[in-house]
C-alpha cells in the first residue's frame, strides 16, 4: 500500500509538472519588443494628431506646453514633493483619471512621470506620451488595459524639497 501511495503521488506531480508552461521567454526581450511596439504606436498617434512632441532618450515622447519658472534642481533634490493638476487618457481619447494630487513625492509616481515632470519647472505644463512599460505594464491597472500607452497632461503647480 505504501508503494502505491508513492506511485500515485509521483504520477500526480508528473501530471501537474507537464502542464506547466515553459516558453523560455526572456522577460527583457519581451520588454524591449513591447517598448518598440509602443514607440510605433506613439509615433502614429503623434502623426495622426499633429502633436509637436520630442522623443526622450527613454523612448517616451513629450510636449512642453509651458516651461514654468524657477530653477529647481531635480538632480540635487531627486525626490521632491510636488502638487499637480493632471488628466490621464488612453490613446483612444477616453479619460481614465483627472484631478489634483497634493504634496506627493515624485519617486512614488510611475516611471513616465518621474522622467517627464523634471522637464518643467513650477507653473509649467507638459504632455507625456508614456510607453506601457513606464506606466502600468503588462498587468494594467483598473480601467487601464495591459500594455496601454498613456497620454497625460500635467500642470506642476508646486514643487518643494
């Protein structure tokens, strides 16, 4: 009987392990491919909408609407507290969020914001076209679908150390 239990257990383990999917997919390669797809999507969107956007070295695109004033040094103060008014949209135009965020640390925001907000000063306004990997990635978030490129308009109303 003891051998029978071990045999059944072995067969169950073998059965379940054979069902595991092992594609040997390199996550870095997947991320690079997604970033390339997102960049092509952003380029088409920019052309279709006639947006005068600039490519950031990260692959994100941005349009500075208003530079703002001041000379806050983001490098010396890499985690400032900011207050912003913003609107976030999907590329189909659907607004998924908007409002004001008061006194939040820049480091606590999605990567796209951490890259884009330092391009302006207090009183500035920027439009960010953020690849999915710098936003919510393959998992999405709430009404934001997986691998969604996001379109944010952000007004930086206050910045402080």
